[in-house]
């Protein structure tokens, strides 16, 4: 009898140990080797998975209709597209802020964003044919030079530089200093490997689209000012993963400074969800917006582990065309969540719900 119990215990332990842990997202190793260190934002698209997904199917023909014939082989062969953004908050605001009209009627100048992108899949020959075709149509000749033993293509009159690390890996930099840093990384110098924005990806499962962004202290302070008292639990790093399956799986993780901050943010998120769900119930939920957003809200869950807060949502792929394309002329359709009347006191608890309690 004792031997049987021992055998069962061993089998149970073996079964438990044999279970594979949940898969965690990770950046493309090929891209990371060619990206300079210091990125504050990293984004990656699994192009093949996205284009082949059921969720993208209703939009595929429309989005690929404008691809020139010379560039079709590039799209067909594209595997992953990785993008890294560099610079402090002030530099990014200057690069991405809307242009204003100057006194002479011309749009105001703004600096180029500091970005490096890595595209894998297409051959150098196919990519060059696509770029030559584009340059001819836009009447913007491609200039070439050799630097660090590599042929560099200067695109758009100096708006970007491109070089290849091998026949199917291509690197694009938007500024001269980022080009030099990318060349150094591709040659075995300092790269983005081990960066915090990459490590944070492990907090979410893999997806067709992945994003990780560091929130600098000055940006965090600016965000906190929008809350009562000028204080709010602002994440240090935000990570998002979207799997374009059916249903679409959206996973987000907020890496906080400590567990207390994560607990405070959990209360705010659960409270916000409670307010929206209450608003959706007004009028019996028979309105167009209510019907559209209810499946989304029903698929949202919130969980906390230490200093990391995770939010998961499951969105039926069938509602994407309704959300993204209007019924007239394929124009985007505006979708509004019912307004929420302001209250003197918050109509939801700021503390996280008790175990087993539905937010």
C-alpha cells in the first residue's frame, strides 16, 4: 500500500514538473543584434502571422491594393518588422508633435525622430527593385556610399539610410547618428540586447504585434498631473501583445515601481471597468455602442503579481469590421462609449476587490 501511494506521489510530481510554463513574448534575436542600445520604445510585428490571420482577412485586400507591383515580392517575403525609438521625452515630443503653420504659410520644421528599424525576409535584390521603383515614381534618386565595409543607401534625400547585415536582414536608420550606432551594433558592438524594454516583454504572451515602452520620470510626472492631487500610480514600463487570432487576444502589463503602486493601479483599473460596465447597463444595453462594446468588456480580466499588473482582453474578430470600417465608402466609423455623469464621490472602490469578488 505504501509503495502504491509513493508511486502515485511520484507520478503526480512528474506530471506537474512536465507541464510547460506559459510561453512568454521575446524580441527577434536577429533584430536585437542590429539595434543600438538605449531604446525607450520597442515594437515588433510578425508580418507573416498578421497578414495570414483571420482577424486581418477583411482588411487584407484593401490594405494591399496600393502596393506597387515591384514591391509585392517584398510584402510576400516579409517575416518580421522591428522598430526601436530613441531619445528623451523632449526630443520625442519635438519629433512627433503636430506641425503648425508659420507666418509665411509653410509648415514649421521639426527634427527627425531617432529610430532604427529592422526588416527580415525579403532578399536584397527584391528590396532594391522596390526602392528603385518608388524612387522613380517620387523622383527622389537613391544615393549610395560605403561605410564600415557596407553599402549604404541614402533614401528620400537623406531622410533615411538603409544597409543589409545579410541577404534577408535590412536595417533602416532615420538620423546619421543612429546609422552609425546601428552599423556598430551590426558589427558586434553594443546592441539592444538585455535592455529593460526587451526584458519586460516576458510579462505578456507572444503576439502578432508586440510593444514595450519605457516611461521616463518626467513623462510619468506629466501623466500624474492629470489626476486629482497631481499624483497617480504611473507604470515604469508598459508592455502590450496582440494575437490576431479569433478571438483576438490582447494582453497588457504595467511594470510598477513597487507592489503598493501596482495595487493602487489595480484599484483604478477595476474601478474604471466597473463604471463603464454600469454605463453600458443604462437603457438596458440596447444601443449600438453598447452592443458593440459589451463583448469586449465581457472578455476583460485584471490580475496582479507583485509589482506587475496584467490586463487581458478577448475580442471577437467578427466585430473588427464594424469598429474600423464604416458602412459608407470604407471610411472609419466613430464609435462612442456612453457618457458617464460626473459624481461628487467616486462610485467605485479605489481598493482592489476582495478575493472572489467581481469588479
